[in-house]
């Protein structure tokens, strides 16, 4: 009897499907069913065995003796995984029997595996034909080797190398030699996989196990199903019918003698039924060539007790690396030879007790034999499969180098396959790259602060994973071909909340749920991101190996490289993906608005976070402050290194290590820019690093050589400024932006000395006094003299952008010589290109509304703050100083951090600015919701879209005046509307009028004729 249990909460309504939360229930587990409101100590209402698990429900098989119809459909139940003490008792009994073995067919095998006997030499080589002709050389060699070994052979099958295919070929060849085989594995899924493969070759096989634990299409191979189809079964059914009749009579009997006779008859019938069932089972098992069973069910208290002790010749244990050694001995004591297949570098058996694991329980039989017999004693007991048929060669290479001694080779059919090769998948950045690393270092996407005993989660990484899945599906990749793997169950739930409703076919599971499986694209969320650099059980190499090697064509790893790199093994993965694959920073997803600040959280997570907050608020505050403190320390450290470099006259360049993450490299670029140093990234792959130099190019001369700015060389500074300004103007002419470049200057003896160059902006501030000009001139001469002495060393340092910030927007100094191709306007004192001076002065004259143009000394006095100048209100000056930066200065600040020759950097920066609202201090993204102003052509968010809000009020007024002048009405709806119809409408009305007049005329004629008659 099977009952199906579904989740009670369904967001889409009663008929909607809701995915189950993350759990570890699997077919074959024993579970108890209890009321949700019951206490944990209360006994379960009924118990059953999990028969099927899907994303939306769990099917449980119950014995017919348990009355599940009493369970109320309106109640809410909970499922509890129960400890299976039967397995524990079987393991304990096996170890006791193992200690007592002194003779028998398995005695030599036992002594060999415990190093009491030497391994026998292989038997003579014999010829045979392979059933599967598609086997590669390493698979054929493994089959030959296993058939020739007298005691033990190990087949090491790395991911995707066809281990199960090799084991099936081995079993078929052993059957052809007349051997009786016991094939086992630690899980029902692994055993069913062997059953399915062997059934396709028409072998005589029998599967032992509870029918509820078998796959539905394989139940016909179970012992119970085969027995039910024999003649003995029909006789047994008749006997059971007689037993029911006797039982009915027994209930009605009143005489003790009659009752005794009926009980004796019942014993005889029960014995007959048992004997006939055993005979049928014995006959079926003895005729089978291969008996398949899980390790813990291969005991003598099950169906195998009907067979002779020496019935089996060979024991094959598939997935041996996932089984406890004690469980392996249940089957090993039934034959004289064994073949162990598996990969000890993938997930081991789950050991909950740390004490038991430390005492040796976590060491598997396969791992122990390879370490002791193969490595230490040099015995030849293993063959490794080397050709893999799953992964792209770039995905395979890291695991091969780190764990498999570089022996793996990708088959030509998969060596270069990518997502773009799939049907209906478009070519793009996501589908062209086999490897992608998304680095969250420096982005403040920390893991959730939860108690240590609670699972871990990272909501920022969950958002990034969801965004990347969206990108893949937009490219045409099917959801069923994508897997998301997270090492923590809480992270699995967070990702499912974001994706499962949208993509029902997408699988999001933990690493354990994907053992032995594969997907076209795999996305791994590492979760851990914390100031302490703690990685938890991510440090388990085998867990990372399984996660990475599930991917066929595309692998994406989302992680905080600064945190996970504290583990050397994961650091090797990060370094490999950095050198071989594409690398993105999480900053890109944050800027595009793909990392939400409004998170979807499970209810139980909210409860845990609330408890954590109330219990340890002080600890939480410290954990929040620590990342900020770490950033400041890092910034100070790099600044100190660069200042030492500047003061050391013997050094001209400084190289930083290639091991820095993307955030550290960004910090170094910013500090170098602040100190006026040259900074570039050099090298390829793992060797790529930052090189800082004391010489920084400012402009590029027509000949192609860089011109360095030297003290006193004002003309070159002006030329460099104009060159870069024109480049940026051309790039942004479509947006109507007038960009300005921060001024370049040379550090002299006096920090107050500077060269003032007009930027062509509209801002005006008080000019320098004469005393200031003299001091500036004197300091400039000293700086020039000092530069002359140091010219041979070429130590030229630019002023920082922050130091020059105060000079941008000041009123231009008229004493600065005007470049040859520039002419100073007599109205606004701007430097304008000579061909445009006439048009510019005409515009200025119009703006001043025909005011007299000051010339001669008066104009000079006014511009320099001399005698003829009008005194300015100090309050006005203060207001101007406090005035926020304009959009032009906002763009200028961004461009000042970019190298002069980095054309791509300029384009990227302007594109990034265009994606945000142009209103000052507003950082709202406008890619989706935003519009361009019809007057200034800049893009604003909906809040600042009105022209009067963002500063285009004058333009609105001017446009309104033009409309009034053109239409002759003050506002919409006022004045006399023009009601004259258009020509088409007028012609239509004329036709209707003529028709109506014709009708009236004809009626009038008829009436006249009637009167006459």
C-alpha cells in the first residue's frame, strides 16, 4: 500500500505544485509518520519505507497490516527518518563472524586483504571476445586484469570514464566462463543501475530486495515477482486459503479439544507454505547467473540463506568507495575472489560521529587497500580508467592535475563540446565559455550570520546564481540541462525560492544529491564569505571534486576568492579558472541591479535569524564592523608600500604578486592613481599582475611617442588637456555632455605651487591675489630648478585628482599664456578655438543683452579682482563653495581615474554612467525604467525626469514661449480653436450634402406632381 505526501504550503493556490524543501530522504529509507503538532518524543502513528522521491512529493509504502486509512486527510503530518537498527545489527554480526572464520572458500581472500598472505600471481592470459565492442583500451585492460586476478582486483574509475560499463562487461565475461556472481553496491540506485544494464544483455539475473525500494520498471526482476509467477506460488496461495478457513473455525470453536486440533492443523499448513516458498526461492536463486543485492541485505538471514555456502565464485562490489568496510565484508565472505570498483577520490560514506571517523570508520576498504597494498607494498592490484566521456577538456584538466596525476584524457567526442553546440542554443559569451568564475570578493556579499550548528546561506550568491541561470536560458539552454549545486542545504533552499517556480525542470541540490550524475551546465555556489576566511567542510577535496566533475559543457563557480583561497585545494581551482576561463566580478551584477536587497527567505530562516539577533546582538555588530576595518587596513598597507616605493630613488618600477584577487587589484589601481603613479596590468593567465612605475604618460604626440609633463612646461600641459577633452567630447556628443579632464600638474618644492589652466567650464570663483600670484610664480621657479636637477632620473609624479579637485571650476587666471590655436573671449574670458571665436563672442553678446563690452585695464581689473572689480558678497562665495558637483564634474571624477591611453576604459566608464540617473547623487539604474530628457538628452529615473527638477526649467520656459509664439495661444485649450476640417473630411461632407439636397429635391418634385394630378 502506497501513500503520497506533498508539501502543505502552495504559493500558487490549491492546484499549484510546490517543490519540497531540501531534505536527505531517498528510496529505501525507513520513515515515521506523525502529526505536525505532536511532540518529538511521541511515537509515530505508522512507519513505512520511502518508495519514490520527486521534487514535489514523497511516496511511502506501508505494510498491509498497518491501517493508514485512519489518518485524517485534513491533518498536517511530518515525516521523520528513523534509525535502521537492523543494518547496525547486521554489521555487528558480520564483524563477529569475520573474527571466527578459520576455513572455507573465502579464507585466503580474508588473509590477503588483511595482509596475512601474499597476493597470488595472475592466472594465464586467455583470449575472449568483448560483448561491448565500443570499449576503449583502458576499459579492455581493466576487464582482462580483473578476470586474471586470483584474489582481488580494483577498477579505479574517475568521473565520466565508464566505470559501470566496464563492470557490466566484466560480469558478462565471468558468466561466459561459468562463474556464479554476487553483484552488490551500497545503495539501491547503484544496484538498479547494474540490473538495468545487465537486463539489456538478456542475462539470467535476480534482484533481491523490498519491492518498494526498486525502480518500478525493474520490479519484474525482483525475487518476489519471479516467485509469484511459479507453480509453487499457486499451491502456496491454496495453502494460505486453507489457513484462513482454519483461522475462522478457530475463532468460533468452544471445545478445547477442537481448538487444539485446529491449531495443529494451522501449524502444518504454515509449515507447508513456508517450505514451498523456500523451495521456489532456492530454485530461482540457484538457476540465476547473477544475483544482485545491496551490501547490507546480502546476509544469511535473508533469501541468500537458501543457497549453499560455496555457491558464489566471484563477488563484485560497485561504488565500493562509498561503502563502509564492515558492509563490504558481508558479501566478501561468500566467495574466494572479488572485484572492487569505484573512485576513492569522490564522496566517501557519510559518518555522523566525529569520534568514529577519527578512529578509522571513514576509511573505506578500497582506500585502505590502495594505500597499503598498492603504494606501500607495491602490489599490482589496480587498473585505472583514463578516457573520460563527459567533460570538456578544460573542465577535466583541473581534476586530472590535482587528483588523478594528470592521466585523464578527454575523448574526442567531448574534448571541445560547448553549450553553443546544443540544438536551439545561440552563440554568446555564456555559451562560448567552458569555464566561468564569478568573484564576489570586495562586494560585501557575506554569508548569513547564523549559529554554527545551523546550515550556511549566502543571499547575494543566490541572486547571482539566479541571474546566471536566466542568462543561460535566454541563450536557449533548457532548464533540465542545468544543475545548481550548493554544499549547504540552506543555500539550496534560498536558490530554489528564486528559481524553482520559474523553471520547474531545473535541479537545485546539494553535492551528495549529484553523485554519479551529470548535466550540460553546472553552477556551483561556494557560499562561504567571511572575514575570518573559514571554509568549513568545503575543505573536503572529494566534495569539491564531485561538484566540479558533474559538468559536461559549462562550469560556473560563484565564490568569494578571498575567503575560499584560504584552503590550498580550492585556491588551486580558483587559480586554474582565473588562468583558463572567463572571470567576472560580482560588481557587474550589482551595478545591473541583479543583486536584490529584498530577499526571499524561508520561514525557518527568519526564525533562526531573529533568535540569533536577540541572543548575540553585540557579536553581530562586531562582525559587521570587521570587514570595513579590514578594507581600511588593506588600503593603508598598499598606500604605505607605494609611498616607500616613491621615496626609494633606486627603484623605477614595482611589481605586485599575481596571487592578488580582483578587489585587491582594484584597490592598488586606485591608490596608485591617487599618488600619481603609472599603473598597468601585465602578463597572461596566472602570471598576470600589476606593475607600478614612477613615469606616467600624459599625452600622445602625433609621432606616437608619449610626451611627459615637466615642470614649467605649461604649453604641453594645455595641449594634453585639450587632446583628452576633445576625445571625450567626441565620445559623448550624442548625450550633449561637456566633459572636463582633471588638470595635470607636477609636484615641486612647494605643495602650494600650481599651474592654472582654463577648463572651459562655466563655474567662476574668486581669482588669486597678486601676492598669491607672486608666491605661485616663485614656487614655480623653484620647482622648475628642482626638476632640472632630477631630469636624468625621470622621476615625474602627477598631482592627485583629489589635490586638483579644488582648481576645477575656479575663475581662470588671465596671466596664463593662451595656446596658439586658442583665443580668449573678451566677454566670459574663456579660451575658445580660433575658428569658433566669432560665433562664441556673438553668443556671449546676445547672452549679455547688448551690454557694453569692457576692454582694456577695466576688463582686466574686473577679471582679476583688481581696483575696478565689483566686490562679491561673502555669503554668495560660501554658497558657491557648497554647491554640489555638476554632472560634468561627476563624469570628470570617473574619467580622472582612467589611464589616458585606455580608450576602452573611457568607453566602459561612460557606458556605466549612462546606465545610472544623471541627477547628482542619484544612483538609480535607468536601463529598464528611465527616459531621456528632451531638452538636455540625458537619461533620468522616473523621480527626477521632470525638467524642472533636474535643472532644465529654463529650457522648458523657452520651449513654451516658442509654442505660444507659433500657435498664438497661451496654453492648451485657450484661444479660438481652429475648427476647419481637413480636405478629406471636407470632401466627404460635401458629397453627403449633395446627396441630401438631391433627395430633398426629388421629394419636392413628387409632391408637386401629386398636387397637379
